[in-house]
């Protein structure tokens, strides 16, 4: 569970965080990188994981680990003797590299309404197929009679 970049003691959410406290997947990469570089940490410079006394840097370490599958201990070791600036700069690159493909695909789909409609229709058909199988199973297990005029696929 990620925490706000500006208030690391609260959950990252659109309603509970300031705009600079959340990572929007459709933000311009420069905006995303700036949010990471300006994330609240503490007055120290040591990159170490300690949620109680260093919630800001601990939150950033958690984000880094989640997006790279590198353990927090290994990340801490990598930044031994280096300051928050180096860490935040590299984390900004990690986050931007992670969200950019999603952002680009989403923006392309939003520009191509026909393809978006096709994907949504395909998803609706798939959901209908799965739901009808579940509904048929429920009718059979409960011994219920299907409503007249309704055909469950």
C-alpha cells in the first residue's frame, strides 16, 4: 500500500492526498518525475527503511521495490553513502519507465474511439459468458426455475 508523496503517514488516494501526493498514471512523465523528486522525506540524508521514524523515504523505498522486484534491503545497500537526491532521481526514472507504456497505450486508445469500443464490446461479451455460466450454475444448485422469457446463455 503506497502512501502519499506529500504526507507519507496517509494512504495515497485521489481524495485524501494533495495533487502532488499522488502518481497519476496519465500524467506527463516530467510531472511524474517532479512529484517523485519533491516527495516529502526527512531532514536526514541516509536512505534506510524505518516506517516509524522515516515514513517518507520508507514509502519511496516500497514504491521502488514494488516496481523493480528488487528487495528493499538491496535498494538500501545500493544507496549506502549516497543522498536522497540520487535515490529520488533514479526512482523518478523507475516510475516514469513503469507508467509510460500504460500512459501511451491509454492515450492511443482514447484517440481511437472505434478500437476502444471494440475492446469494450469484447470485454462485455466475455463478462456475459462468464456471468451466464455462473448464473446457470446457481440456478441448478439452488433448484430454481429460470425466469420465463429469459434465456441464460
